[in-house]
């Protein structure tokens, strides 16, 4: 389950939904150490799964519709005890501090 909110992005126009609460799934998929389809090692790829799902859900929710829930089907997710905190950058890597 995700709880989402709209989010402005530095250097980008428009708003997207992001996950501010996560339960029952791992919010990030750390692919560092694996390889791409051509066999090259991935050294920086960490997918923000919860944020991507939140953004996808934001489209059918339509801001003005008042729809509080969207059900996403067909996505193969990895269950876990993840938290939205996993989506936050450590202060030392924060570009705006």
C-alpha cells in the first residue's frame, strides 16, 4: 500500500505524485552490482519503485475527481517491510543543503 502526495521537482516543470508512506513492499530496487541486458555492470541504478507506482496512480486519480484510491494490477512487486524513509537521500548527498 502507498500513501501519496504531489511533489514539485527541481529543474522540472509540473507536479508528480510520490510515495510518502509505504507498507508491504520494498520502496526501492537496488540494482547496483547486477548487469544490464548487454552484460555491463550497473553501478548507480537504484529504482524508486514506490515513487514510480505513486506517479502512475496519480494519472487515473485526477486531482479534481476526489478519487482517494487507485488499484494497480499486473505489476510484479517485491514484498517487504520497507519504509518511505528508504526513498530519502542521506543529508550528505542532498544537493540543496
